[in-house]
C-alpha cells in the first residue's frame, strides 16, 4: 500500500465543542464506476471557522480531488450514501427516513438536481443498495495472463437481475434497511411509474445497529444484521422484490417484498473471552457485494477489538436408517456424504488488535471467476492505522499509518517541488470510512474532518507484490469490456511499464479479437492507450508519450466524423447491398492506386452524384467538421518533411501520416466534401490562399494519394514543403494535455502529494514536450477552441457561463450548442457524457 496523495482543509481551526461533536459523527464516502467519489461533511469545506450549519454531500473526481462540488445540504445526519451502477445517480439516506435520489444534469459533475425523494418517516436508514441489472463480467482465472479473445478471457457469469419488468427488462430501483428492521423499497418502471413498498425484515420489528446487504445469484438480496451486542446472534435474511402483473390497465401496480429468515450464528468472541472483553459489534460487512458466502465482523471493548471472518459452508445432514428404507439409491458405504446437505455459517479465523476498529471496507466486484473469489479486506483502527488483509485466513498483506503523512518539508527549488502546507491544518483525527475503487487497484480513506487519503494497492493475484504488465493488461481490458473507468489502474503503474502494457493490449486487440468486436470497442481502446501515453512527457523519438496520445485522440475524432458524415448517405434503392459510402471506400481502396484516380475529379466522375444528395441546411450545420478535416490534412502533409528528415521530430497527431487506413479515410471525406460543395458552397472549408485560383481540395487529395500509393521520395517531400507557401497551415493542438493526478506530474513529484480543497497546486502543471511544424501558424493563440465542434470560444481570459471543461484534460466545449438541428444534436449526443479523452464534464470555473 503506497499513498498517492492527501487532501486537507485550508486553515482549519475547529473549537473544542465542535471536535467533540465530530467524534460522534462519521462522514461517509462512496466511489462510482467512473472513479467519482461522493462524501459527506459536517461543515462546508469552504468554512474554516467550523460552524455547524448542516450535513453536506460533495462529489469529486479522484483525478482532481482538490476541486469538490456540492450536491446538497441536509439538516439531518446522513447515514447512507450509494452510487448507482452507471455512476450518474446518487442515493442519500438520513436518520429520519428520507431517501433522496440526486442525478447529474446533462452529465455535469458540478450540476445536480433532485430526481426523487421518498419519506419513510421515523426510520433511521442504516444501509441502502441499488438493484442489480443482471450483468456480471468475470475474469477467467486460467486465462488471465494469456493473449486470447475477450470472449474467452472475460466471461458473462450467470447472475439474475434483482427485479424484472414485462419482457424481462431489468428494473431500476433500490432497497433500504432501517434501524427498526423495516425493508423500504422503491422501483422506477419504464413507463415513468414509481412504485414503493415496505415490509418487516423478520417476524417482528427489532432494533438493529449494523446492517449490510449483498446480491444473490438468483436476484434476491441477502441481508446480515446485528443489534450491536456481542451476546446476541448475527441474523441473516433473504429479501425478494417483485412487481405484480396487472390484469388490466386500471389496476395499480404494487411492489411485493418477501423476507425469509436464514441461518443465524453467534460471534466466536462471545464464548471464548470474558463478557466485558468485547461488548459491542461495531462493523459488519459481506466480503464481496456480489458473493454472499462470507462476512467479516468487528467487535470492540476494553481489550481492544477483534475481526472475525465467517463463511457459508455445506454440511451433510445425517439421516436415520428408518427414513432411508424407501430410498434404494442411498450408498450406505459412502455414509452421510451422499445424503442431503445444509448450508451453515462456520467461523474461519479471527484477528485481534489493541485498538478499536473505526471502519471496514470490502470490494464491490468479484473480478476473478474462482471459488472463493480472491479479495482484500481493509480494516482501519482508532490509532490511525490501516491494515490490509487477504481473505484467506485473514493474512496480513500491508499495514500503514497516517500519523506521519501530514506535514513534510519539500525542496521548493525543484521544478515540481510542492510548497509546504499551512501549519494551521490540524493533525489527523480518526479514519471514518474507506472504499475500494471498482477495479480494487486503489482505495480511499476519509477522516472525521472529511479529508481524503488515496492509496494504491498490490494486485489481488499477488498480494504484497508490484503490479506487472500482464496484470495491468488484464485489468485494462476488463475496463474495456465492462465499461468501468480505468483511472485507478493508471496511477498504479510505473512509467517504465506503460510502453510494455500498450504493446500487449494492442497485440491482443488487433490480432486476437474478431473484426466486429474491434469495431465495437475501437474508440474506447484508443482512449485507454492515449490516457496511458499522455502520462509520459519525454521528447525522444522512440518514446514520445504526448505525441502518441495525440495520434490516438486524432484518430478517435477522425473515425467519429467519418461515421457521422457517411451516415447521412442513403442508397436510393433498398435492394442494394452496398450504400454510397461503401461504394466510395471500395473505389478508393481498389482503384485509388491508379495514377488517373489520384485526381479528385476523376473519382467524382465514377460516382453517382445522386447518391450523395443531402439537404443543404444539414450540410451547412456540419461545416465546422469539414473545416477540421481540411485543417488536419494540411497539418499532416506539412509535417511530413520534418518527420522524414529528422527522426526526433514527432508531432501530436502527426503519426497518422504513416497510417494508410487513416489517409484513405481522409481521401474519402475530401471526396464527400467536394461533392457536397456542389450542393451548398457554404459547407466547404475556408482556406487562406496565396493564389486565388488554387484548388486546395484537389491539391490535398493528390498529395494524400501520393503519400499512400508512392514511396516517400524527395519529390513528394518537396511538394509538401511548398504547402506553407501556397496556403496557410493552421497549427492544431491535438495533444489534449492531461490535468490532475494522472499526468506526468505523478511521476515527477515525490509521493504522497498534498493538496488543499479549492486550491489548485502549481506542482501539477507541466509543459508538454512537443515540436512545432515549420511554416504552421497558430491562428488560435490565446483563444479557446471547442474540442468537440472545432469552433472558437473567445479569449482564454474571457469569462463565460456557457462552457464546460474536462476533469482529465485541458479540453473545453460549449455547454449549450448554438445549432440545434437534428443532425448536429446527434453529433453533440456522442460527447454529452464524456470528453474525447474519457473524462467527466464540469462547468468551466476558470477565467
């Protein structure tokens, strides 16, 4: 366990009365599948005077933990905090039975609205969980280190959805357990109907102190409860939720909740020690949320604390011979092992400590398809130590303490030296809550002052060891197929592993996957590789991380534009096997190498122009994309002489000039743009030409064709060198420079890094080591450019409320687009959830 960073409050000085109150109220935290963390605070993070106004909920991207956004404020203590599987909705429960659902507005990290609220009056919510959607992807343990097809390496485990509607569609909703033993349920049906219900967990209402809920494979929920007393039993229940099928449209749908009591057990410490040694059960957790066969329990008392691991085991049941006489299939020689079996809780092991347990964390997902699945168990103690145990017999993997990580002296003469933190920041109080990331490659701890501490963890397959290239490849590919964010994997890598990991995932993706799967995941695959390479900031030709990242981002945008523009083309005859776009691709691939087809007009003659007819207003709305294609072509051709003559010269995005497939895509798009220009000249890209009669599109098509079909000789390079004398070459910023923790600053600074809330540190800033193209003009110097639409957004120092920025890179984009035609809306929807680099959008706060 290595600490990556800490986030402290700024100039915080609580009074004694407030400190006593904070000690009794523990903040909560929860991490989403997109590596966003929601957490609570007893005061506003901006408040340095420690006035107790309300209970606040904040959300932060773990990449920029110093920039939290407030979701809501409450007058009552918050006792439940839970993300949904998509990572866009947040459940908040409190001590008086209010359960609120908050959702991102337009997928903005900084803008939240109340989606739904339910009042279960007088019920203290102890635990809540969203419904499972029935999708569970596991890693085949036998093939985890092999370069095989994703269909063999990652298996879709049989797992039932929690609730299904008509037709088998999974239902969105949640269940919550209150301190009086009440199951509160709410379902959101596809027609907009909201159905809620309540049911007693056992035969009668009882006082509960600690509760945890997990998913069962058959779609049920398994609930484990305790009243907080060591001498009382640990009770288990099964909860089934269904929606009744209405016989007619006038009948109101109801939520049917069925609770069934399962086997209970008593903690081992209640029998082995004196009655006053461990008096109270302080924590109870399932070892995995998607596996109900193990639970970890902590009890504390005058002797310190103990952590016990209990597992569900099958136990044979002995049957008297009198009841076996009618069963001729019983093998008497085999004994009771061939008879019926029952499932009971069995104590596995215990671990004792002299300090009291303050928090326990277990993983959300069972990643590896083994029995039992490997997992870590994190236990935090009151003396501010965190111990990481391996599930098997609670073997200690690592132990860290937070007491010495608060203030440290840093050499500020270094380029990336961190400034000394303010001396008025208080020492760490008590660890209040912890959470694993969804890939279990990192964990986050939060103390009673809502200060954040992030650690990277060793691989679950090699406890205590360093992350290897094979393990990183497996986890990144898992994120590729599952849709989870991969930020926590990146920060766990060493810089010397990045090239090796990229080569491995590229070889597997390009050589082992079917063409359909490659097309499905190509964009996400390129995004993962780009986010890896942009953490390197070297200027060497063989390892230019920023330039390689620029190549991948440029290819993502090029493929997206090609797909969008080609989708506007429709065949006139429905019986045709190939559409106009396919016919154009075949023509360029098959005959594009011929000398006569190096002219764009020759290509136009061999096409049926009627197949390319599109309404003029639609063409006009995509002019900005046509301009990007033309500027990119100019940029690539102008960079070719420098890249050929000087091996050390590489440019972000410039690597596409050596990619035949990308060049053919550019040729196809230039032909389409030329054809559409005949319909509406306003959709053509704009060039600044030195000669009025210069046909730039024809010139670019000819040079691209020579680059693809001919050897890169001096004649071709000379023609490319003349381009800046014929037309203005715009300098394109295709790098999408990383911001935050997952950047070259991670490898340039001493760890752990120290941040303060609402204060962006200077040591995270870096200058990307790239070269400039001879003759290119930076037309957008000092101006913002929309990364999605390629339009100017005004000066950098100009304030605007209609801008959104990315939490992972320096990209900005319009929040509300100017053009609202159906065609442009489809393009905008492609980027509404995430940036081009995969980061989260937020309202731009910089001026």
